[in-house]
C-alpha cells in the first residue's frame, strides 16, 4: 500500500472508508519494545528502501520506534535471514548466502561452448 509519503510499503495499512480513520504500520505493531507509531515516521523509515533493494523471500524484518538524541523518534529495523539462521548486517544487500549458488544454476541451461559461460 502507498504510504503518506508516497512510497510503496507492504507493512503500511490505511482505511478511510465510511468515516474510518485507520493508519497503522503492521511491522511496528507486532513489536513489543516499540514506541508509539505516527504516520510522519514514514518519511524517514528505511523499510520501503530495504524492500525495493532486497526481494529475498528468506529475510524477516523486525521494526520498532526508537529515540535518537532523546528527542527524535525514528523507525529502527533489524533483519534476520531464515535460511542462514543469522542476523543480517546490511538488510539492503542481504546475507549473501541465500543466492550464492543461483547464478551457477542459471548458467547450466546456457550453451557452455561460449567462453563467457565458463563454470
């Protein structure tokens, strides 16, 4: 769904049908250590950029609202790879283990007489 900022995010939900005024972040909603979420936090939220950069089905995100400099609220994100069973240091890139052999598999169907496709 499109956030108030205009970016696409699968965790954002809004419903203004027939007088309802519901806006929520379903990623932050499930976090017990989170502060209060506001739609203005979507402006600096890293989640839409992470989802655009990394489409790995094995990545699980955890988000919460944290404080920065005791005044500013920010969305903080932690990523975990379900396949490698480890925390991901850079969520936009991924763990690196999930897809390391996929390029070889994609080349197996290619013509191996071409020198560009040497395994």
